């Protein structure tokens, strides 16, 4: 043989590394440890798969919170609105005592019961016939706005306070920052329309600032003389570390048996 052919592995007689008993490892070199390397690879691969799985689960959770809860709540809000309107066509509950029923004599609804509809022209896309239910638990706020149970009812002396989501659950108060002093807020009950006018806000509150829903906000123990309204929501929009509140004062009332207020009919 005068020249090497393709694939020729060499002659053991002239290649020391191919001699009898040779392992093919050059003299002085450390033999590889294939089992150790395979173990490291398996561990790294396993950790990677865990992180990928966690990432997928996080994405699914975000999709549920930011999208699917909107779908579910939109359906619940529509159904709640229909239920409230239907209840108004049923005989009114018999008031206790004697005399003519007034806003101050409104019966307190049971937890979770819808009793009013909310209209805010500035937030018309999301807040137009928004159901107001009794209570502010998560189950209630998934169906629209919730009424702080210890606060006044619509039109009463004191502070009629409500809350709603700014993100997720159909995000009724998504555009809360668009509100301005002087904007009108309309609350429709079985018998009356109540028109509140926004006066001021505070976007830098904390969840512990419960004074915002007191009968006289910021004045514990004070006797209320005005008919106020407070609306609260979370801030920032996709967080819940802070609270944002708008306050309003009652400026007009009218019976639901008559024409709707101008701001509802579009003539304001």
C-alpha cells in the first residue's frame, strides 16, 4: 500500500495509539467521564423544563385574569342588569311602618342583591346601566359595582359609597382617570333618579384609608348633613397597591315615572 485510502484508520504497527492494549487516549490525557456529563445535562434540562412549564402557567393565568374574567363578567353584568329591571316590574316590597316612602326609608338589600343602575356619561362605554349590588366582596364586584354596606343608600343624608374594578372582570372603571370635577353621575333605583356632581378626587390613597367612605369623609364621628357619593377603585390599573376615590354631591332628583334626566336622554 503506497498511500492511505479514504476511511483508513492507520496501521497499529506504526501508530502507538492503536497498538495492542491501547485505549486510544493520548499518553498523559485525563479520560473523559461521560456519566458525569450526562447527569449534569439531565439536571440542566430538567430545570429548563420546569421554568418553561411555570412560564406557560403564568401566561395562562394572565390570560384568564385579563381576558376570560372580562368575558365572564360581561355576561354576569348583562344578566344582573336584566334581573334588576325585571324586579322593578314586580310589586314593590311593603315598607315597614306608616307614611310615604322616601329615600331615607329605602330597605337595605341583602348581600349580593342588585338594587340600582349606574350611568356615567364620561365613562359611557363601560358604565351605562352598570348594576350596583349590595356588598364589595370579590363575587359581587365580578358582577358590576358594589355598595359598601355600612354606607348610606342613594339619596340619603350621608355617604353613598360604591366600588368597581379598574382592570379584569369587564373593568367598569378602566377609564377612571378620565373623570373631571363637574361630571354627572346618575343612579337609577326603582322609584327615583339621583344625579350626583363630581367635586374632587384623590388618586394617592392606600387600602387602609377607609375614611373615604365615612358619612363625612375624613371626619370620623361627625354628623352628616349632606347627601354625598364616593366611588373607589384600585390603582395602578393593573395592580392593587393603592386606591383612587372620587367624591360627589347630590344635585338633583326626579321620579322614574317621569322623563329620564337630560344627561341620560342625551340633551344635557
